[in-house]
C-alpha cells in the first residue's frame, strides 16, 4: 500500500439537513423518527379523563385585540380567526380592512360570522365571565402589591412631595416684627420686611424701564448708487443715547 493511501482520511458524513438533531441520513428526505417511529395507540376507554389547567387554553379563548375573554364571538371566514364581535367590527370600521392576526384582506363585515357554539364553550368552562375578570383583576392587584411594583412609585412620589414641603417651610420661616406704628410686620429669615422687598422690586423695575427708553434702534443701508462698498453683515443696530 502506498504512503498516500495510508494517510487518507475519509470526509465526515454530513448530518441530515431536515432534522433538528445531529443524526445521519439513512434515506434522503426522511428523518430517523419518521423512518423508525411507531404510531401512538388511540385511547378508546371512555372513562379515561385528563385534567388540564384553564391557563393552557387562555391563548385560544382570548381576543387578540382586547386581550379579554371572547364575548359575542365572531369568526373570520377567510382565515378562521376569532375575535370579539365589537372588537373586530370596530377594527374594520375604523382601522384597516384586514384581519388583525394574519393581515388577510377583509372586504367588509360580511366576511364575519357569529360563533355561538364557541361562546357556549367558554361559558361552560368559566361560567360568569364578568365575575371571572373581576377576580383576575383583584389577583393582579395583589400580586403588584406583593412585588411592590406600583407601591414603589406611589410611595416615592408621596415622600418627594413631603420633603419639598419641609424644605419650603425651612426657607420661608416668618416671625413677627414690631413696626413703628405699634403693629407687627412679617419679616423673612434674612431680616427684610415686605415693604423693603417691594421698594427694591419697584426700583429695579424703574431702572429697567429707563434703560429701555434710552435705547435707540436704527438701520444702516447702502446707497443705491454706491458700488465700492459691499453688503453689511448686520444692518440693524441698537445702542444707547447716553454713549458719547
């Protein structure tokens, strides 16, 4: 045997491309499960019962639009999706004329059919839907309280408001001060009375008005026959008449 034959390594056998698992291909287009699997025997005993939680069926018994249990169920004849009667009719009337689940085109509300048998099935499983939804809302509220999702925000807001009020009381502490006429005036923590504040604000307002009166605005424009001077960057100028 030659040396090249001794060093020969066969290529790896690829796995079955249509299988989800790393299994070799015995027959093309068929997985090992399809080739060797055996059918399940049907359960024929009528007394055998299997209990399932209603949570397993929630996705099938809730409306995809309002996410509540189906009421006055209507079925789309083109795709067999079910919705609440009010929800699907409002969706077609206001929104796009298409199925909210699969986006298939719905020409009109004539494409809908009521499904009373499905409503009867829901009533058989759950009974009074209004009472059921009320109980679910209470359970969700209790869960939120335990997890402290909503209370954290509410308590932080109340605490922040209380702290703001406390800081305002500290900054606005007032005390009575004897006036020359025998009465009492309210002075702030800095020792300034309300009259002094009004006088200071009035004097500041008068100064601002005086400055506004002394301002002079004018526009600089080039003469139409002037050709040696370029355009000005700023034509509007405001200055004071007190400048010399």
